[in-house]
C-alpha cells in the first residue's frame, strides 16, 4: 500500500523560516496600508458552499475547485476566490451598512491544477474592494492603491495595464453571431491571435456589417501607452465603446495627476473574464516573472447574484508571485536582527525571563539555552549563526562571549542593557 | 536590456524557423552550428534561442522562461495553457482527422466507440462537441496500429499527406481542423518588452504574408 504520510500533495508547499517571514511581512505591510486607508478587514471561511461560486456568468470552472461534502450531503468547496465570498457577505450581512463600503482581506485560495506544471494549488491573496460606488473616482482609487502597494513592497519594474470590458461589449453589440462564434471571437481577441482573427472576420464580413469590423480586427493591437485611446476613438462610433474610452481617460488623468502615470499602460484587447467584469479591468506585470502579480476590475453585476444590487471595484495581489519577484530582484535579504542566546544555571531561572524580555525590547532576537553544558550551548550557537552568548553568573554578573572569535568579557546585566540602548 | 529568448520546436519546424528568422535579418549562425550548446545567441540583435520538444515550448513560454515560442497548433490544442498566439506561420500544415478501417460506421448501434489517439484532449473536445459518447485510449506512437489490431474502432491523429493511413488500409472518416505552426508570446513579456516584441511580430507577419504569396 502506498503511504503518503511523509509527503505533501502536488501543488502544495511548506514555507519555512526566512521565506515564511518574508511572506508574512508582505501581508502585514499590505494590511497596514489598507487599514490605514480606511478599509475594514474581513475573514471569510475557507470552506464555502459550492453554490457561492456557481452561476451563469461566473468564471470559475467546476473542475478547478476542490470539493467535499458536509454532514448533510451538501457540496462544499475550498474557496477558489476571495471576491465572491465578499459579495455574499455584502449582500447579506452588510446590506444596511454605510456605503461606499471599503473592505480588505488577506487569505488563501485553492485551485486544482494539472499535475507537473509547476503551479501551486494554494495561493495567498491580499486585496481590497470598494462597494457601492459607481464613480471613476473609486476605480482610480483602487488602481492608485495597487500601484502604491507595489511600490511600498519594493517591486522595482512593473506595469499596470488597464482595459475596459465595455469597449469590446460595445463593438459586438449589433453583431449577429451565435454563442459559439462569439466565444471564438472573444478567444481570438484575448489571445492576440491577429492573423486568425482577421480571417475569421473576413469570412463573416457580410453578417458583421462594416460598422465595427475595422475596430474588431485592430482590437488585439490596441495595447500600449495612453495614445492607444486616441487610436481606438478613430475606429468606432459605437457610443458604448466610446464611453468606455472616456472612463479610462478620466481614470488615467487622476492617476497621472497623482504622479503615477508612468506605471500605467492600456490594453483594450483584455477581454478575459468579460462576463464577470462590467467596466475597467486591470492586470499587473513585473519584468521578473511571466505571470500576473495583481489583477482586478469593476464588477457591478456580481453582488446582485446574492440578492442586493451594488456596484463594486477591487483588486487582489498575488502574494506568492510578489515573493518570487522580490527574490529575483535580490532585495529580499534585509538586514537581519542581531541574535543572542542566554545560557544559565537552573537555580538562576527566576531572573532569566525578565532579562530576556528587556533584551528583546531592544530589537534583538534572544533565545534561552536548553542545554545543561556550556560547551554544547556554544556549539549550538555557532551552528545557528547566533552572534553572542550570554552566560549568567552569580550576583547579577554576566559573561558575554562573541561566538565568532570567542572573545569574552564580564559585565553586569544592567550595564549590558544600557550598552544596547546606546547602539 | 534583457535579451529576448525564443524557444524553437526541435526537428521539422526548426529548419523553417531558422530560414524565417534569417529572412527577417536575425543572425542564426550559432543556431545552425549548435554543437552541444543549449543557448544559442545572436548578440547583435540581443536574441537567444533554445531548442526544446514541442510540449516543452509551451511550458517555457507559459512560465516566462522563454518570451516567444515557435510550435505547432496541434500542441497548443492539446494543452490548455495561457499565452498570446500572435502569428499563424502557415507552414507545417496538416490536419487533425478521425480515421478508421473502411468497415467503420459512425452511427452503428449503441456501442460505445473506442478511439485511440496521441491527443486525448483534442479527441475528447471534438467528440464532446458532436455529443458523441466515446472511450478514449491514449497511445504514444503508431496510432494507426490500434484499429488494425482491434484495440480501437477509430483513431484521432495528425494527417499530413495521408500516405501512412493509406498504406495501412485506413481512411479518413472526418476532418477535425487544419493545423499549422504558430508563434506564441508570454503575456508578461508582451507587455514588459513591448517594443522589441512588437517589431519582431510585425517582421514575422510580413515574412509570412510575402512567402505565402510567392508560393501560390
């Protein structure tokens, strides 16, 4: 019989020590930024009903969700997304709160991947949602918050590209295509399949009419700097599409006047989750990794699926991808705390904890020796790369041993603490 | 500026890719005399080539370890991965088809048909679309053998000239779709190295358009 007790499932990971510290530091930093900006923090359950993520235009495929049954035979899933549970909470528990509502969260989501493709099945996301505001002000705030967060974390080279779901929806408004054909068209635009898209449109030219043909053909190319908007305006007269461009422009102007315009690019061919998003969409890339590090957008129809109609916009940062960016940039090795270990005779335990607390208060990592013999404690300290060992002698006297060069001197606890303060 | 890294499919497509990249002014000297080297460079244009198996092209490009890939549409269809599929190179043309012995009948009673293939995802998707309930058996080579030895009722495979089928007494029952080589681009690379990659795409598209006209 196979025994897996010494293994972990494909796609999962143990995160140890420094990696673990770095990850939690990022989560804490993001939490602080969001909470300081007035976002209210929520925790939602890891297990949710399958139905929360199920619906006509919801984009999470059932084969990507980990499913199990509760004791009443109902289907549960390990949450594959953070936004839908927040939509559920908003439409139920928070429907009478003061809007606009600012919410932030951090937590793990779960997705089933094919084996052996190097993807993880448990990912940490940290994100925000602004619920109850339709204004481009809210869109801009979300994007500005995202950029500021990436800068604060220390991501050096990144770009946030903005799309607008309404632009594509406008272009296909008067077009008569079957559902299958429409999905094919969307797929060709999304994958920037220029050639095949051109052929597909030429084949159907008669049915498409001439109105938006040029714009559709050019759609995959409509990405780049802000000048793309002017280009796009020339291509269509469709009001919905034009107003989509106007929203992007308004949002861009706000970001620009905050001085963050350099991080923004435009991609009108971003039509990935077009049923889910109803306005702006955005994705962030770094030059260090091949995947998105952040994604988000406006989803005005989602909350109504849970019984209360409210506009909303938000983003989620993929904390694990951010960590690989920082690692590749090579700036994750911050200055480490100084480390000391205290070795003491059992009879002196009474004062040791108090002493350790006062050392820790100076920002020094301090652990207590679990050894009986001083020599063993020294070997341990050397292997653990601890800087100093403090041996407690009688009468408040201590001996400080520098682990590297084995130099030592005697002093008193009081004096030692005082010397730390001077550093 | 980091180099643009291109993953080429080893073998048949490699030759065409080299002549195409030479055609648009990239120095392929190292690529042609590769010896045991794994990364082959054109220092002047700041381009690096790697040669890998077709399915690995997708893996390298999806993870961004390579920015661009040259690979057959058959491989793209079999693997559900994320990337931009920017140019149809119009070479390496062939098709996916259902083939069987002449005695095969599509609608023959209620028996569940067995389909042998190297491309289970492609076969599954095709029969799902046609609302046909079939059993798919994955093989790794010489799929033509399966119906002859009675392992399966039919096969789904790449058909180039049809000679292999004919020699083994098989006929094409239905064409599934056309296949040709594609140029694919990692999503982040497309944005972060936009200028260089856009120019490359335009040059390749132009090369493809011109060479298609002359071959007519």
